[in-house]
């Protein structure tokens, strides 16, 4: 007969302690049931846990891919439409006379500019008031106007000094931009009224509206100028662009040339025009293309990490061999290496404008080649990226589809989420089954334990009973 030795942990049936076998029990039911349930549950739960970890890793990897694609797509907005290439810059040949800025769509060209008058704000200095600003002037109501806007100032015994009146004007509700200042001279105190608004229409008027005359020395309008001396006149700027004369209430001119803002600083010499140049801002375009290359290289790095395999360590990226990753990666590469009909045989691919591929799948940008392409055929470079079949246009279309609510990213995300939920349910169901098995085995082995305990008691009784029987002796001979 051949004997076999168990190599696994044995299931303990008999109780070795009085606590484990309380009441004369033979089996440690709790320990036995726990071991049996564990032996059934652990292999299944380990499989579920491994599957859950795989799905969780894939969900995380998909989120990483989605974020990388979204970041890369953001870089395309500066290149994927013709308007993105409408980046203009404006320069002045006489920055002492004016400076200029240009926005998208500004008309490219050179324009002669003359400035014959700057816009200015009105400033009025009152006649002298004897004493200092603390001398009483009188009470009443003043209405102060600036252009078409006016506000009322109530002068009472609490603020009837020149200083009080100035403060009341400055703090009045609805003041559109009139500042009152006290200037103390050797001849007495003066009230200086200054407008913050330039332009001929923004004149200052002061009238007394209470029917009295206590404040008449402070009034001023076009028919009543005796109380003030005009220190600065309210006037419009006067200028011309390419021989077309115009005026502006402000020295900042925004409506003369579409997309161009002029900041008038001083007048030009008589019969001497300055030059405004509006040209394509290739520096901005070069910066945007450089940002595109950098953004793609970041995306390529994510592609590599997600789909990599290290033969030395045997470790694989979370999406190695994943069909979704391969599909997106191939689509992006096809767009990058495509030939685009730009109307130019010389500039119809990224390589032709200085963007070439490296061995690791990233891109390099030759700045000199790009600059030459932009200066030689700006339109072709624009079409290469932003045309109907342009590189940036195609990439944006691909990514918009992939990242949409019904795209492959969302579809895969839904599938993985469903798998995760199914595994969670499977784990919960297994726990429910194990709870039921625990209860069933506990009932069975408790019944068996009761029976064995009874048999043990009977055995003990019989042993004692047989021990009391008289001994039968054999007599020989």
C-alpha cells in the first residue's frame, strides 16, 4: 500500500482546545467553514480582482489619451482656418507722431499719415477769490455739465467755501469726468475745472439753478466766459490718411482703417507725412507653427508611453496592441505626411516648409526653412495648414470626431465602464454566494458536530459501563 502526503494546508476538523470544542463539540465549525469558503472564494476573487485591475488601467490610459488629444487639438486653433493666418502688424515711420497696432484682417499696405492737431480736453481757471480756499463763497445749487451730461451740486453752509465747493464737485453723483482743484496764488485762490474727456463736444458749463446769484462768480458757458480763463481748449484731433482728412474726439483712432488702431502723439511737420505700414506678422505665424510642432511631440510621447514595450524588462504600456490607439496614431500620421494641394509645387508638405520627422516619431522644425517659405509664398503655407484639405484642418476634423460624444473615445470609455460595473457586480454576487455557502456549511457541520458530540458522549458512557463489569477469568485444568 502506498501512502500519500498532502502538500496543501490541511483542513482542521477536530478542535484542539476546550474553547474550540465547547460543550463537548468535536469539530471547530467556525474555523472549518472559514477555510472551506476561503478555498472556494479566493481563486475566483483573485481572477475578478486581476480583471478589474486590467480594466481600471485601461480606463486610466484612455483618459490619458483623451487628455493628450484634447491638448494637441487646442494647438490647431491657431492654424486650422484661413483667418488664423490673418495676423497683421502695423508700424509707424514716425513714432513721435503716432504709433499703430493691427488686428486680424487689417488691410495690408503702406499709407501716408499726417497729424495736424491733437485732441485735447478743456480746462478752465476761475478768477481770483480773495483769501484762501477757506473763504466763504455762498450757498445755492450749481449744475455742472460736460458735453451732453450734467450733474447737480448742492452748496450749503457746510461746504460754502471754495475748497468745500471743489470737494462737492469731485464727489458728486453722476459726475462724468470734471475735476475741481484749488490753486493758491499770490493774488488769492482760484478754482481749476479740468475735463477728463477730450473732443470738441466735451465742453464744460456751470450754471446756478437755484434762482439766486450767490454762486454767480462760478458760472461759465459759451455766452458767459468772464469768470474763467480757458487754459486748454476742447478740440478734436485732425489727421489724414493717404490724403483723406478726418477728425476724432480722441487721440486713439480705431475707425479710420479696419483692424488698425492709431495712437496720435504729436503733430507732424508741415508738408511732411509719416508712413503707416501694415504687413503680415510672420513672427506670430512662426510662433504658432512652432507651438504646433511642440504640441505634436508631446502627443507622440504619450503615444509611445501608452503603446510601448520594453524587451529588457518585459513591461508593456497599458495600451500596447490596442486597436483604438493604433487607429488614432495612424490617422494623425497620415495627416502629417500628406501632400496638400496648395497651388504651389514647392510648398505642399510639412517637410517642404521645414517640418521633418525624427527616428523616434517626433518632429523637428527648421526655422530658416519656414521663414523662407513664409516670405516666398505665404499663401501656400497658409493653405498647407488651413486649406480645406490642410494638415491642421484634417487633424482638427479627425480629433473632433474621435473626441465627440459619439466618437471612438466615448464608445471605448462606455465599454470599459460597463466592464468595470460588471466586474463589481460579479464580485458582489460572489460575496453573496459565499455568504450563503458559509451559512449552509455552518448548518451542516453544526448538525454533524452535534451528532459526533452525542456519539462521543455515548462512547464515553459505554466505556465507563464496560469498565464496571466483573472480570471473567479462565480456569485452566
